C-alpha cells in the first residue's frame, strides 16, 4: 500500500539558485544532499541530488546533472506544476513576498474548492500555493463528484 509521497524529483539548472528559491524564499529547509559520482549501473557522473522538506515530512528534490543534456523551458501550468498546501494567511503573505522579491507571481485564482497563487522557480517550473476552501473535501470525494463519469465522457468525446 502506498503511504504517501516521500519525494518528487526534477532536474535543476543550478543547485544554489534552486536552494535560494525553495529554502530562502519558500521556507523549505534543505535536509539532504547526495553528491553522486557513479550511477547504480556503473556510469560515471557528476550529479548533485538535493532534498527540501515540507511540514508533513515529504520532500521536493532536484538533480543538478551538468553532464547530462536537458532542455529547460518555461513550463505552462498545464504542462507541469507542483501544488503545495498552505493556509489562507500564508498564501497572501507569500503573494506579497513574491511580488516584493521580483519573482513572477500570479493569482489569487479561485478554483472553488481551493484558492491558489503561482510562482515560477529559477528552473522554469510553476509552483502553486493552494489553500483549501469550504467544500474542498466534498469536491474531492469520488463518491459524489462524478470524477470517473467526467473522465469517461472526456474519453468518449475524444474518440
């Protein structure tokens, strides 16, 4: 049985600029770093794997692997984004902090069951801070929200 998220890892351009965003700006402490010189398959590499911890004990993680090509691009929210849960006050404080720091900051977006703001990290990834709204649990309950029916209808319409 899956217990929860341990970490979600993506590539980064520069570990220190990534640290400044995730630790200094978002407040997620750097709790681990692995300097990898050889992969488990025996390939020589020069890769740094870093971990930033969230309050629930899960982590966001990054690989800086300059010896491996990777196409960094500005991600569209629909391509890739990471949504992190905060309370309402923190969301508004972080919105102001992002604007003051000159970080691309968007929102507040009302999605009904959550309110969200969005930042772009130094790697081009979109980071969403979301706070649950009244009715959140009902909106995310598959017994009453018809999620499977909506998906089935979507698939049928595509075909």
